[in-house]
């Protein structure tokens, strides 16, 4: 990758959108210096391993499962909350790999998804104009002028909570919790009572039988492939000062890596070719995702791909399409066709959440399970028709028994959402809905 005239601070010479209006520049600079002196959250070797796995997904030989909270809350950095989200991602991965027949790359929207873009710097809450809530790493969701004041010390706190999250994720995935011997134990109580939970239990029993058979014929099952799980973290890289502070030069290769997460993505609102986010990420060697919505310009996307992946390295770049069930047929075929014509090596991932958001008559922002599934089906069918590989999915989801998205096995209706509507940002799939989607996606993977 060419990094001529690039440095980890060169983004400062470009226009950076979606940055908070930090009221105290000196306090902000000190917060960034503090984070710069702290250890990395992830390591270059782990990032390179993820990139190799994503290269398989670009060729259709693996599948990317990326999911987690729309915006992590500081208050939810607890052992049980992290465990429950990891648990449902592990369940989905088992369903996709065992029933779908492909290796699954597990990437959480975790340990850093603390900032969010906004359409305006202020918002009206209870008739009062306040600074917009930009995520817990910037300010508080509390509708109070002082709480909404951007505080750079929140970036430092975000680093420490991300570090705590990484610590417990490593403990769970490497310390036995993620062992395939425990597939039954991953089932949530409320999911276990559902049809999806019962399907999962049957699949878990088949896995038990397979492992027991391996032991019976003398195959060693005390191996990392069974006892451990590879798990990676990601977030939307919005606060460039934070990202710069965690960007380090690898001592073995001399390459620069953003060590805030294994994979970062650039959102629809910050992917300007001449913008600071693209300038920053063209120089780090992490896998990068880019969100592409229905208002994209095809030539602009081509130029963006060339800027972020000039060497056309498989596994470097993931295009995360977010069109909506009603618009995907109008936009994805031409996009996939043109990217294939250019010879770009891409991972294609479907974000079926953002294009399907609506507000119910009861005032809740929601998403329909049927729309989410419809967009995923269209995503697969269009890529099959165009000869490109449907390489992954990108969900906003939680391990909790929330009622935020309508539909699914329990047939949640708009009037049911108030029962347990907890999100601070966008509506998320609950564990039961996530498992149901995993079984549906496994069928699609197996079809091809």
C-alpha cells in the first residue's frame, strides 16, 4: 500500500466531518496525549490474521459475521452484558458454519463503538435545544446542557472501558467458554423456549455427537480449533484524534496499524474522497469497511476503492451495502457489476438494518424482521446473478431480551415494543431474532 506523504497526523490537513465541538482545546490535546502513551488495544499480528481470513471471504470461501450494539454505552461495560452479546454471536457463528458449511469470521461491534454521527450539532429534547448526543465517548445522553457538553476525558474513559471489554473477550474466547463442548450452555433461557432455541439445541446435539465420535476414534479434541474461538473487534472510526492516538508502527514490519480495533469502518457521512477520514485510513494497514447507501455515486465509489486499496489487496476492503429491502434491487446489481468489471478484490457485506428503519405509530424507531430478511435474500440472489461473492452480514444486535425490532418468531407488533425498548440509539435485533436470521442465512449459504 502506498503511504507516500502520509503520516498518522496528515488527516489534520483535511476537512474532518462529524467531530465534536470540543470547548477546551487544551483539555482535548491532553486527553489525546494521554491515550497516545497507553498500550494498544489490539496487535498488528492479530490484524494481519483477520485480513487473511477476510481474503477468503472475498473469494467466497469464508463468511463475515459482524454484529453488536448500535452505540455501546459505558454503563453496559459489565461482564454479564459482554458475555450475553458474545454468546449470541458464537451461537450464530456455529449455526452459519455447521449448517451453512463455511468458516465464519466473527467480528463484534464492541470495545470502541462509543461514538455516533449526527445530522446536526444540536437537537430539540423536551422543547429545549441541546448539543446533540454523539455517543458516550463524547457526552452524555442525559438531556441536560452540562451533561451534553463534549468532554475529552470521556475518550480516556472510553479507552479504559474498551480495554476492559477486550480483556474479558480474550478470557471468554481463549479460556474455555467458547469451546464447542459448551454449545448447549450458550443458549439463553428466553431463547431456549422458542422454536429457534429448540432448533439450535438439535444442532448443538449434532455437534456433541461429532465431537464424541472424534474422541471415540482417537482424534485429539483438546485443540484450539475446538477449545478456543477467534474473535475480532470493530467500530466506526469517527473520532480521528482517538484513532490517531492508538495508531502505532509495527516493530516487525514498519507498517502503521490503528490498534483501537482489528477492523474499522467509515460511515456514509464521512467517506468523502478529499476528507480527513479517507486520508487517515488510506495509510493504516487494518481491514477497512466502507458503508455504501442508495445515494452513492458509482465513479466516486470506484475512486474510493482505489484510494483505500491501491494495491487491490484481498481482505483489505469491505463494502458494506445498506440499501433497504425496497431499494437493493435498484442499486446493488449495477454496483456489483461495475466493481467486478474493474477487477476489485472486495468483501461484500450486507447491512440490512439502516435502510429498513421506520417510526411506528406508537413513536418507536424500529425495523421489521421481514424487511431485514428480505434485504439479505436479495443480497445473496443479486451477487449470485452477478457472479460476485456474498461475503458477510453486518447486524445491530444484542444478547438481551429487548423488544426493538418488529416481527420474528414471537411476531412482535409495534404495540409490543414498549415492553423492553432499551436502545440509546437505533433498534437492535434480540438474541431470538438473531438466531432465526442465522438459520435463514445458513440455508442461503448452503444453496450455492
